């Protein structure tokens, strides 16, 4: 069975890029969300194997959503996505329980490496 992934990013084209990389490599994208609040709802609904989560989003940022999802499921696997120059946020994300992070613009091989490593 393919690993089920939730993609969270406020930019539709970023979600499309990640979905494209994942689907070409045998992963199943079960849902997408445009902000942290949606991410929490979609997580509860779909229970994905992994989440790719943007840090900077409207309504609720990725780090807050990460903390909320980890309250629901402490074993949730989340990979944070950030633009260059957000190192402090990346450290916050790792401390909040993120398993890895990938930097935008995405390199397909880096995305896949992070996902495979996180899923073990």
C-alpha cells in the first residue's frame, strides 16, 4: 500500500509541485490544506502517514498546527517546508516535533530523501 501524505501549503502551486513529485514516485496524496487549521481537520479525517507542512501561512502557521497535530497524535510524522533564511523557524519546528525540513524552492530528490528517511 502506498504511503498516504497530506500536503499543507497556502500556495496552490507549491502544493501542486509537491503533489507532482510524490505521485510520480508512488506516494498517495490523500488531502491538501491551505492553512494550519485546515491541516488539523484533514489530519483527523485522513490520518495520513506523513504531512508536508509549510511554516508561514495565514490563519494558523505551520508550527502551531504541528503542535496541535502532535497533541492529537504524538507519533505524527511531519516534514516542515520553509523558504530560505527561516533558520530560527526551522529550529522551532524541530523542537516542536518536526522530523525534517525541506527548503523552497523544492528539489525533488531532497523532498523524496526527507520523506523516505522520515517514513523509515
